[in-house]
């Protein structure tokens, strides 16, 4: 997929089973698998996370323009964790450069991040609860974009519909991931070098377990 393609329209009926079937969200198992994946490739994950942190720091030094630049590329960085996680669960070897393949989906990822952030912010302004609902509901949007080459709005809506049926279970999972990264932050920030990739891998594994992987080449 070219970086500035908008992505594909996908028939929502492909996900009728996920829309209607209750699922079991096993947060502990997802995090355990994410931790095992991290341990197996600790050097690669820590190295990539350092690059993300440096990019964030350099962007912050540019103040408002830098913040916009980093917010534009943050979703592609996050997708890099997901792509490597998908390759690993499929038993495919990866190279360090594969972490940057998220930029192949730059435009739909950016639009999803922009639209999702705007809608979540409006939701928080309106009573907080709608914002929390949408923040959790869009959890799988990134994975749908890279797995189905999906356009941003289809990915957001399909993610929301799948998660809504079991929203409180996914909310619990999101809280566990937030707590994990808060713990990493408390450890002088150094712990984030572990918790950020572990939580990103855990979320990707949750997607794989609940929806399954459509593609074999991301």
C-alpha cells in the first residue's frame, strides 16, 4: 500500500460474526504473550522505542509545529509495533526496518488518528462518557487499516461496532494497559521502554485472537 492511498472500502458484512458474537477478552493472556514477544526480541523493541522517544523529544523542542508533526506520524510508529507483532505470531522473521512499515499506511492512519482524536475530544467535552466510549471503541482501528488496507472511517466504525457488544471487557483491558504504562512512567520513565512495546504487542495479540488476521503481508 502506498503511503498516501486512502485505503479500501470494506463490506461491513464480512464482520457480521464479530458484530453479533460475544467474545472473551483475556487481558492477562494478551499481556503475557506481549511480554514473551518482547523478551524474544528485546533489542529490536527497545531500539525502536528509543527512536520513537527521540522523535517525540525533537518534535517537542519545536513547540506547536513539532507537536503537530509528531501527532501526524505517531500512528505510523504505533502501527510498526503491530506489524512486527503480526509477523512474529505468524512465525515470519522480521528485520528492524519492518518497524517502519507502518508509514506505508500513513494517510489512513493519520486520518484515523485525527478524526478519532477529534471525536473523542468532543465526547469528553460533552459529558466525558461519550469520549471514553469512543476512545475504547476505536481500539482496533489501526489494526484493521494495516490488516485489510481499510480506509480510516470504515476501520473506525467497524472497530467501534465490534467492541461495543463487549465494551466493558475492552474497557477493562484498556485500563490494564494504561496502568501498565503508568507503572513504566513511575520507574523514572525508563520502564516505558518495556511497557510501551509490551502493551502495543498485547493489543495486537488481542486483535489477532478476537478478529483474526486477514493478511499475511503487512
